[in-house]
C-alpha cells in the first residue's frame, strides 16, 4: 500500500488552512481512501471542524509514545485531535523526525497533517513527516510573507537532503476575483515562484459552513465549487505520491 502524507501549513492564521486540510481529507475519504487527519494545533480546530471530540487523547499522546485511538468522523475518515498538551515541554523538545517515525507504519492510505500557524516546532514535526506539503495563503500581505517563510524552510530541507517533503504546492485560498488583491495574487505568486504548482480555492461559504456545522465537506456540500476545486488538488496529492 502506498501511503501519502501531506502537510498543510501557513504561518498566518485565518487563511483557511484548516478548512482546506479537512476538505481535502473529506474528498480523499469519499474516493475510497482510508484517511487520518493529524491535528497538530493546540486549539484542535481540525478535530472540531470534523465533528469529533477536540479534547480526546490524540496527537500529543501519540508523540509521547502512547497509542491513542483515532476518532471516526465519517466512513474512511479518522482524526487524532490536537489540544493544549501539544505545548508541553516534552513535545516541544522532540526530535524533528519523531512524528515521521510514529506514523510511517500506520495503516492509512492518506495522512493529512494540519500544522499550526504559530508554533514552528509543531510545524516542523508535520513538515518532516510529510511526503508533500500544501502552503496556504490568501491575498493578505502578512499571509504571503508567511508563505514565503514556509517555502524557505522547505527549500532548506531539500538543499540539505534532509527527511521531509520532496514536493510542495501553493494553495491560494479565499479567492474572490472581484477584489483587486485577490485578482493579482495568482499573477504575483506565479512570477515569484514560477516552478511551484499553484491551486486556487475560491471563496465559498460551503467550505466554511461545513466546518462551522462540524460536518465533513463531502457530506455537507459534495457538489459545491470548493469540493470540485479540492478534488483537483487531491489528484495532485495522489500523483505526487507515485512520483
């Protein structure tokens, strides 16, 4: 079984990173994959958005050597919750490859690693454990700056031949071409990163409402624009897993 592990990262909050991570997980599960979302955020937003107990034993316990049971959010879609225990001193001092070692033999086709925006230690654990990474940004200048920093980290891993993702893509989130900055963003990033694949996920209330209602996207709005766009993104994830 080929296992593909995908980190979803952004240095700025509020760019739709977690909703995209959860949406991709839902799309992949509907395609027949057995999917695990690993919530690396102390706020446990991914677990909440997918409708499972955000306070349940999860990622922190896994990193500390336990074997927590993932919670089922939908058929084929499982979650390890985040939570405040991710900020404890033991986890903050872990080796960058510890999460990669913990998940490598798990019986899931796809593992989605939702990295937190404000904790570089937890982000590093997710990035190093991934085969590919989605760097999420919207048109806000601080979000673009954050995306630049994540890409810099990824490039440093590659240049040092360290364990970590071999491929990454930019996901332009919350896009509404009626706004000037949103219209210019794809052009701007294509010029700055001509060799990095870009995907656009337009502003779609279905995507945010799925999380607010704590229902996986493909159960809430399977025919929505965001579901179609994330399906395209999921194909890239599958293709890169076979490269």
